[in-house]
């Protein structure tokens, strides 16, 4: 049981109104709810897009990395967590740990924009920084989005080899899991090297690989 809140749920609301919205949902539920949001930074800022709730929009991983490396990313994670917790949100659907180094990739702007090794450090940094904040974080999009097109708009087939995915895309997830990640979000891509018929989110093969 839980809710995923989108930008429209926060639009023009004050912090007090958001707290009331979420607390009423919690009071109504018989089992404590996961209250989730996509607050990645950069393009995807469901909460900090509202100036009533945050003094600034959170920066993308690439902007943070350029401005202060992994220390800046650590501080940003803690600041983000404090804001979400204060509002009553307990699950952030971030970070994006897909590996993308080409600006032509659909997912590029939401990633660190660096190689697998540095993206692995990014995953570990965010998960480690989130510990003790009372907000859980989610590694996405397993098993790695690669250069695939936008699955919000159409079916997408990943043509890469399993060896390429294993070498390039899985290490950031392994790194984040070892750091204590509590959730993994699986993509809707059809990853042909793992399961040629089902989207990853519906594929037993992909789920078993993750486990």
C-alpha cells in the first residue's frame, strides 16, 4: 500500500497543505503507507518545482557533480531527504543510476553522464547519504536503460548483448545494493538478451537476475 505523488499533487500548495494531504492519507490507511515521489533533481523535480515548498529546484546529478563532485551529491541527498521527510514523504524514486555518456540518449540528462565506474560511486554515495534520514531511495531503471527510447511513448527493445549489460549497466546497481539500497525500480524496456518477449518489469528472467 502506498501513493505515488506527482507534480500536480503539489502544485500551488503550501507546505502545511501538503503535510495535511499526506497525513490524512496516513490516518485513513490501516497499514502505514509508502508515500513516494520522483525527486531526482534537474528535469524531474515533483516537489521542488513548487517555490512554496523549496527555496530552489534541486539540481541534476550532472550539475551537482560538475559543481562539487560526490561531496556535493552527498549534501544534496541529505538536503532532499530533510525536505521530503518534513512534508511526510518517505520514499524517493531516485537516484537514476543508468549509465549514459551520450547526450543523444533519452535518459542522458537524468543520469550522472559518466562511465560505469563513476556511476557506481554515485549510486553508493546517494544510498549511503540517505541512511538515517527516514527517507528510502530507489535505484533505477534496472537492468540499465542504455540508449533506449522513451517507454512512456512506445514499446522499446534493447538490442545490446548480455555481456555488455553485465559489464556496463549492472555494476551501479550492485554498488547501490551493497550500500544498502532498499528498493529497485525495473524498466519497461524489452531487454532481448535476457527476455525477448516481456518488458523487464514483467519478466521473471529480469526479476531473477535482480534477486
